[in-house]
C-alpha cells in the first residue's frame, strides 16, 4: 500500500509543506511569510493558528485536505535530547514543546501535526527530531570543566541520507558505519555507527568546520580578547558564530555559485577560502573515521553546497582513501519525514512514546563537573 503522508517544517520566516504517496512527491511548497505578517505575533507560540492556516491553504491549492492523508509527519523542534527514531505525537509532546522556552517556530511542528491528527483520527509522528542526541560519553568531554559537547545537528537529513546509502549497498542502517557531511548554511559532520549517531560537531554551539555563514571552531583566546577589549560586542561575536561568519564573513557572500564565479575570475582569496572549507570538512571526516576505528562503509556528502562539483571534488580527493564517497545533494528532510511515517505505518520500525525524559542530562559520575547549561 502506498500511504499518503503530509510533511511539514516550520522555519523562522517560511513553512515547508509536502505531500508524498509512497516515495512519490505529489506536491511541495515553501511558503515565505512576510515580515509584516510575523510582526503581529509577539512569540513563536502565538503563530500556531496562522501556521496551521498556511498549511491548509497550500493543501487547498493542490486540491488536498488533511482528510486525504494516512498520517502526518515533520520537523518537530523543542523536544529536547532524545534517542533517534519515530515518536508518536501526542498531547505530552505538544505540552512540552510549547512550554520549553524556545522562541522559534520549529516548536510548532508537533502542535500543527497533532491538530491535523485530532481532526482526522490519523496518526502524527516526529521522525529523528532535531535535538536527537545519541553521542557516546567519550565524545562529550572537553577540556573546559563544565562544558560538554552535545548533539545539535541536521539529524533528519543526516539519518535519511545514511539510510539511503545503506540501502544502496544492500544493507540496513543498523548494519553499517557511515560518515555523513551535511553542508548547507550550517555544516554538520557525524559518525553513524550501526544505527546510532555516536559523534558529531555541534552546529548550534559553533563547533566543527566553518560553514557558509558560521564560524566553526576557532582559537578561543583571540575571540575572548575581542569581546573583553570591546572590539566586538557579545552580540556581534555570537552573530559571527551563527550567522555572519564563515564564507559570508570572509568573502562577503555565502552563495557557493557566486564564489565559483569569483574563483573562475581568478580571485586567489576566494580560491583558498573555499578550499579551506572543503579541507576542514575532510579533516572532520577523517576524525570521525578514527572514532569509528577505521571501519567505515561509506562517506556521504549532502546539503545544498554538495550540488557544487568544486566543493565535492575538493572533499572527495582528500577522503576517498577512507571509504567510497556518495553524494546526495540537497535536503531530504521532507522525504525523511515521509519515509519514517511509512515505516511506522507498515510496522518496520517501532514507534516510541515521548516521556520528556532526556537521553542525556549531564554526567552523574563522581567528580564530573556540572554542565554549565543545567
């Protein structure tokens, strides 16, 4: 049976909506919300009815309604650290995300999907939700007491691409070791070991390779000095880390196509900076190969920048000695959400009940410093 699945992803200024029948995409839209519309809402939670209507309007344009669906699935922020997999969206999930203190429309994913589930009597699922944290304990430790590494990563696309790679070599996700590099506005590299994402850089907190608009790992003392001396404010430094650093800060643009044109025009700075991002990505892949003790079945490049052969080839030549390199350019989050719902409906993957208990809540070992974020 080809199940029909509605998927969605609420972003800061847009809402992605798609309908799948099996693996076939029947409709897809990315609705941009005008700033003046969003200005009417004081908080992200206040946008719930507005975002619900956005989805209904897009479905109506394509001659669909929620009652046509077998299930609902999507990007569900605010659930806190959990193991990966499929969670049934229920009132507990909705109460948690709407009261988690996060002021970003991603928290509306679960409540929107649950609204449709209640109206139709069909199930709703959160698939590999964005705060999935399956890190090995050893991967969490840093040399700064009380600061631990956590998993904030493009989890839905990471896992979907790892699943696709496993299928391409005739295996299941839990039978392979894969390193996935998602290169979009942010850049996440993760080690997937037999169905678990056991190590990764933290995109949200600024670790890992630099990205199109994020700084990535940098020497800490110069940054502290910049802020302490007043050369940069705390807000400016935070922006460098998450919005205006990386290619955007170094080259004035985070558009890979524009940078390719700069390189083609003989710009030496653009050439070395772009190659440096590929170099750092390759170094991260090599590091995670060590974390997997050299047992790597494949390396996957995904995300928008993976459309660019200049970047892909610069990474490939540095890491192809580790394992075969596969490219899944673009974003497969909607496909991943739909595929997860299908696995839930046909019983090939178990569906978990969300309790709100985190998969990691600080080290409880004797002598371990308390997490500064607790």
